[in-house]
């Protein structure tokens, strides 16, 4: 008996069927049967099915003599199923790698529950991939096994069967079957969740749900949408036959009312000529099934519900027309309101700009208002220590306010408080350009810290790479950079790059990189504290893998190395920590392979760690590709490995200032086999690694001596002589400390 029976109904999907079947057959967990039911498809799908059946004995082909619809096709597959668990997969969707293994391990860990729910991501025809918007439900704290009464929010999830695994005995004993017609999934989903004694969740993206540009039957006007009435009739009858389910009658009624209203509101559902009939039948159901004394859910529009359930269709149609007109008026009102707000903001800005600058006010921001981070954070902390009379205010987005350290004063971007402090601040420190509407005032000091030593093309150099500057204008960016007074540089290489990439009127300050102070002069005990918090034993070797963002890829993500294979090749006392680029923290890939590996204890997912410096200090080696972290990490004099599997592509898409593979900070690998062998053999930390690292440090160590933040505060904010905090000169660096760009 196989572990899984996977039922795939097929009808007119010849363009997607191969990808669907291959996603199942290529799973690393192979104990399954794949029951593919050809619902008398008129295209080339039957031939594709036969081809796969001849290729792999796990494929069970079924050719139905007549088309009956997706419900009956699934039922036919259920009757043939022999597995312990039953899964359904639509033939234009696909499984992500490792899905079946993740589900099997969850089943084993939770004692063979009746139902297993897993997450999905929508894949759009134009290339975007977006994780389910309710993904947080899968990661919410709670018991590992539960009933739907204990987690009723599961009933509000997308009502589909293809993100669930059912214990076959439970499914057959319950007599569950798919009805004919549209909205058939809802019947089985609700019936199984209501009656399941044990349910569990897999917090992992297991299904790619294809969003087709055309061909979605549910978005095609037809009378088949009338099937929704029969489906809800079945569900109410199911509850009536089981008194123990009476508690769900109110929920089902609200869901039905909301569903009927939704279908009527959409133009691509019921044909105009059939709308009065749909309205009458919906009103009949709403009157017939309303529980005694039931109060509608707050999310259901009361006026629309009243007109649907009590008034003729003509009144409801007038209400909908009026609602559309009101929406248009509201849109016009919003336009005028926005225009008025702009005028008022401009007047307020002019009034604020008439006030004098505050010589004791500094405003900070980092990484587009993500919090107290990076170089600005290091300057902020040093200013609090040696210039406490200067008030520090941070600009922080509302999504990051909760993560602020205690006692940090902040304003929200675009707020009145933001406009007030940015207009009056004498010092403005950022590692990202300030917004266009920020006015550079006479006497205000703008300090730009950048985000590390540049390897990839920046600023004006991006004009040669259209893909890398997608979504923003280089001329506008340079106009924002014209506001800089000082540009901090960490080494001679950075100074030369910033001079060319940002041809503006700033002064280059050979200060060193403030964010690297904690690496050059580590705080005693910080490394040990971070390792303890991460759960890394003192005698273990911690390897940090931190790949960078890919501008040329949709969503910025490029498939990384095979992490599971890499971990398998590491010695037993080695721990692999993975940090995705911050821009990918909510990427669907994180909810796929990385989340799976982390839950299995194979890797540590440290993407959410706010301070990357903590991870650098805690680790014993770094694996990266083209990230500026390699320059920071070199200060720790620990092994670095560059995994440059897509070097040629990256070079063509983004461009770099030098070939890092020719003069790297450590060993360079070009494919997964090479990377796995490097760590399995221990060569990653050999004498050659030490030699390469020493040469790299000599080339890019520059001005980092552990006092960069102090140098910035004393010279640029307190006006002290640079000689009071002398720069440790880099080899071959000019002797003067300031250079006009």
C-alpha cells in the first residue's frame, strides 16, 4: 500500500499537464501512486497521460468515456485509491520540491491525523509568485493537533481541497464525495473539517496555484454559477442530519450570504439576463435557512443583504447602480481630498520651513525606514554616548515600530511630525536617499553613509544596466543625492566608486564604516550571547550563508545552492545558518524550502535577525555570492567562500566594479558539487583560504579601525578637528582626510 494516493483530474490542460505530473514524479519522497483521470479531454492531454504512464509505473491512467466534470472525475480517482492518505492536485497546478516528504513527516510527528492542511503560493502568468495572504495562520502558535472548533479561523481560508491531505479511511468512512457543478470543493472542505477529530498544519508552501490569464471557468459568465444553490443545500442538509454540527449553522449562513452577494456583484459570473432569477433563488435560500435569532456577521453589507433577501431584483439592481455611482463619487472625492491635502501640506511645509533649524536635533533613517540599523544606528549610538545634548529622532515605518529598541524616539514617514523634525533638524543621517519632498535647507547637514563597500554597479553606473534600474529613475536619484553634504567611505575603492557613481557636490569623508566598528573592536561576550540565543553549542562551527538580491529575477530571488545536500556534507558539529536578503523576507521561497529545512532542524533561518552584525560575529565562516557582507566579514579574519554559480548572468544583468572571482576573499565555487566537496573535505579553511583572505583584507581594509562612528560624530556633528580622531591610513591612501568629489 503506498503512503499517498494523489488524484489529478484532467481536462483541456495540455499546456500545463507535463509540469504538473513532473512536479509529482520528481518528488524526493517516492512512496505514492498518481491517479490521473482523463475526463474525456478533447485536446492532447490523454496522449501526455499515456506517455507518463508508460514512463513511470506509479502513474495510474484513467480514461473516462464521457465528460462529467471535475467532481465526478475526482470521485472516480478516490474509488481507485489505495494509499494511506488521499491528496488532490489540479492539473494546471504543481507541487513544490520536498512537498510529499514534508507532509509525510508531519503525519508521523502528529499521530496520523484525519486532515493535514498546507500552504500555497499563487503563480501569475506574468511571472510573479505571491504566497497565500493568510500564510500567518499556518505559523500561528497553538496545539499541533486540534479540531476546527479549536481553530475556527481555518474555515475562512480559501475553500479548496488541493491544499489538504486526507486520511483515506477517514474520507471513506465519512462518505464524502464531490458533487457535480461549480463550487464543488466547498462541500467537501466544510464537511471534512467539521467532522475531523484531528487536524494539523504544515507551515510550508507546498502547491504552486497557477493564475491563468484566460480560461478560468469561475470567471466566465454562465448559468453554471447557479450550482452554488445546490452546494449550499447539501451543506445545510449535512448539518441537519448531524445534530452535533448545529453550532456551524450560523457560520454557514453568513458564508452563504456573503457568497451570494459576491457572485451578484461580479460582472463575470451570472449573465445579465439570468440575474433576476439568481436574485430570487438567493432570496429564497436566505429566508429559508436563517437560524432563529441569528445576527449577521459584521463583514456582510447590511443594506445589500436586506435588499437581496426581501426586495425585488429591480430594487437591488438600482441599489447596485447607486452603489457604483457612490463609489465613483467617493473616488472623485478622494482625488479632490488628496489635492486639498497636498495644498495644505505645502502650506504647512512653508510654515515649518520659516522656523529656525534646531542645532540639537538629528534625524536618522536606515534601509527605507526599517528601523535602527546599519551605519546610521552606529552613529546614533555613539552620538548618545559622546553628544547626549543632540536629540535623536528616527524615521520608522509603521510595520517596524514594534521592533524598536526601548527609548527610541520615532516618527512615521510622511506624517506631520516627520515633516516637522526633518524641516528643523540640523543633522540628517541616512543610508538611503531621503524622499523627494524633503527640502534641503541652508545650514542642514546631510550625511550619507551608503550600505557597505560596493561590488555591484551603483548610481549613474546603472544607466548601462536597464534591468537593474527597473522601477526607478537614475536622474531623479542623482537629484536626491545632490542634497548630500558628506559621503562616508570605508576604503579608497569606495571613494573612487562613489565619486563616479554619484557625480554630485558632496565631500568624501575617509571615516571608515561605522557599522564595522563592532567587528573591528568586538564587544566582549557579544559573540557568545548571540550563539546562545540562536541555540548554537559553544563547540560547534557556525557557517552563515547570506546570498544577495537578484535584480534580473522576478521578485529578486534566484534559486540558491542545494542547502540540504550541503548540510549532508558538513561534519556533525557544523551548523548552517541561512539569511536571505531583507527584501526577500516575505518571499514565497522562504515558506517553501527554507522553512522546511529549518523545521527539520537542518538549518537555522536567521532572515529575521535585525542586526546582521550579530550573525557575522557569531559565525565561524561566511558563504555568500556578491553581497557587500564579504567586505565587512573580512575584518573578522575568518574564512569566506564565494558561491558564484550565476556569475556570468549577474555580471551581464547588474555589472560589478571588479572581478571578485579573480581576487576573492577565499575559495570560489561555481556549482553545488564543488561547494559540497569544499566543505566536506575541510578545504574551506585551509592555508589557501587564509592567503586569499589576507590579500583581500589588505586591499579593502581601508579606514576601518573601530572608531568610524566616533569620527563622524566628533568631526561632522560636534565640529572637532579630524586630527583629534586620526584615521588609520590604508596602504596607498592619500594623506589628506577630506577630498572634494
